[in-house]
């Protein structure tokens, strides 16, 4: 997709590395889709900047770790087709997610035993097992009950109750701000250099993230461009296939982690707000642990590799997307592993094929970023032996009876310390960094803000040509 020849001065053109793939919020699994769906739909609950759960729709009370009561708040929003949200919309949305069973959100609601309407303004949820953290699973979008009952295709024609409504368009995705009619057009421009040049030429108005350090510095030096930066909370990591004969060995995973110079990568290729990571959640999260940093020790890594395979080079394949920046990072990691005796073959794939391979476990190693992950039960979904797809997100087939027991103890108590430390000890993945956020926009833009998780909530307040 590209820019139109004649831009409308009243439209804000947002340049993206990748267009949203699915506008049905219950099936979206890419970062861009999650971000735009957060603008089109209203969630039952959402996370604030301090990783606490909030809701503009309901208040709740935990009667016991297995019983929760939810009461509607006043001034509920209207859906974009004119219907005011009510209790039935919430209950039918929950029922739809569970009964359909195909949505990734269904995994988060599988503990629900019974849903009961106790008044026109309140309902109760009964759980199969205790969960002090249950409301953290309720950050799903609420859909209008009348359209659910008509099997409406939300992916093609999304109708929510969020601050933006969807505008049908032949080419690029367009959304319109409900309160003032401001239109934002999303334009996919895969190459970050081309994206920056189009910004300088006023063919687009704003870009955010997926911007290499040198490009960010280049834009900062331009008088016509404003640049915003902040720390980030999304973790980039390396994942493993634990069924692989080599990668099932913790010694090799340790050697790989020792061989990667993360500090060098962040210093030379990522913006200065990028922080090294030791676990999924950043320091500001309430579940974060004090963990000893992963050392960089290529000498020890080489010793381990030579003991594991004294007679031949260990060969592994690393999958990544065709994004030029991600490919550059993969190439540097390839060089670092080569220095310790691991020959890494890089296989680049278009995003759709790449993510399907990850979802199906078709990989040895891969690099990805978890975007918007804030619920500690992510550890259950990606590391419990019973969470192998389609029952969870354990795509690498990690299996540890010891960790399973710790996970099963963590959920009812909401104490994740032992889990986090055990995953670190077993090298269940290699945490790389929390990439800093950067947004760049031309001087006609004002009112934009950036957030730690890289969302697009700044579009709620953005203005163009505001004299």
C-alpha cells in the first residue's frame, strides 16, 4: 500500500511498518491490529500506565477467588451503529468468545464455569478454580449483541464503541474520531528509510517505532520534524524449539545467551531509551523480579560449544521477518554466534508466513516482540506443558514438571516470583531488551503522545494544522 498522489490537508496520514491484519478484536494476533482495535472498540477492562486494571464500563467485587460480581457504570458508550451498550452486550460477548472457542481470548476465559445475570445492571461470574488475578483476563473488546447474533463480520466491517469508528476504504485503512470527525489514514511503508523520507516530503504526517537509531538521529536533525521518545515495556526475545535435539540441551541455550552481546546491539542499533531485559515484564510492573543480568561471556560460550560438539560445527536456523531492521539485528546475532562455534542460518519470511510458522512450531530459533503483554499468566500460557497449541501459546513445546507445579501454585496465589526465576534458570527464552519508543511527525501535527507499550492512544488527542 502507498500514499495517494493528492493528500487531503485535513486527513492525518500515519506511516506504518505493517498494516493491521485483522480488525476483529477477538482474533487479532499482530501488534498493529491490537493497536487499532484498541481505538475502534471499548474493552471491558484495560491496563493503566502502572499495569493496574481499570474499567470505564463496570465496577467489580471479588466475593471469593471463585466468584466475582460486576456492576455497570453510568454513561456507557454508544456503538458506532447507534445502539447504546448494555449488560446483554457484555454477557453475549463473553458467551460468544467461550462458545466459539476459536479466539485466542477463549483461552483466557476457559476458567468460567457459569455466567449469571443478577439484575439489569449486574452479573456474576463463577470460576472452576480459584484465581485472584481473574480480572486481568477481561481486557477483551465488547461487541454489540445484535450484530453477534447476526454473525456480523467484524474483521471486514468493525463496529465498536471506541473513540474511533471505521471508514470503509478501497485501499488503506481509515478511521474517524467520533468526537470531532478527524480522519486518520494508515499507510503501510515497510522500509524504515522510505518511511522517513515520505515524512520529510510531507507525504505522511507521522511515524512511530520500527525506526532504526540512525534514522531517528537523522530525523532529529531536521527542523521540520518533531521527535518524541520514551522508555518501552514490550520485550524483544529469542524463542526456542525445545523438541530440537540441540536446543533441548540447556547447555547450548546457555552458550547462545552468553554469546549474544546485547549491550552492543542496543548501543549501536536501538534508541537510547532501550533497556536490557532479564524477564518478560519491565521493572515498573508489580510482578517484576530482581534478576541477575545475563552476562556476555563469549569465551565461556565457546568452551561450552566445543564440549557439546568437539568434532563438528553446530548448525541452527533462525527465522525472522523481512523487515530490514529486524534482519540487521539477526545478522549481528549470526556473527556473534559464529564466533563461538555456532553456525546460524538466517531464514527471512514475509510476516504472514513467518508468524504462521511460529504459531505452528515450525522453527528452531526465532526473534519476536511480545507487544502489550501485562498479565503475569502469560507464563502459564507459554511455559506450561498443557499449554501447547491449541490450548495455549507454548509453541516451542517447553516441558518441565517442576515449572508446571510452580505455575499451578502461582495462579491461585498470584505469586509469580518462583515461576519467573525458574524460567530464567532454565533459559526458557532469551530476553533481549525493552525497546524504547520513538515517534516523529511534521510541524503541522500537535497533541500527540507516546506510551510505554507503543500503543496508538496518542491518536485520541492528535491535531493537524491547529493554528
